[in-house]
C-alpha cells in the first residue's frame, strides 16, 4: 500500500521562505529569485495532501505543524553545514 503523510494544510513557497530564512535572521528576498517560467499552471487551484488512509490504517496523524517543521529542516541543514565545515577544517578526517 501507498500512504500519504500530510498535514491537510496548504502553504506557499513564499511562506516557506519567510519561515526558513526568518529562522536564521535573513531576508529571503535577498537570496531567492522568482522566475515565472517555473510557476504552476493556473488551473491548479490548491494542493493539499490527504492523510486519511494513513490515519485509518496506521493510526498516524501529523503532530508537527508547518512552522516547526520548517525550523527543524533549517536546523538539520545548519548542523550538516557545521559538520562539513569542521571536516574541511580537519582535512576530511572522520
């Protein structure tokens, strides 16, 4: 079986950028460029994952909200970057 794990919420890329960059005190507008060629077609009104099957069969439901999830993702990337920087400083030693 395939399952969808989702929050039943919808968010924009702009919202994601605002939370992610804001978490590290940066202005997303200084780093993100918009190219209309990559916009979704106008006929796509709203995209929301439906996790009803996961809840019914697995008893799973989302507990982590959007803002918290984005901050967790940024923290994980920052930790990876820090480890990479340390490895480079030490000459790629494990």
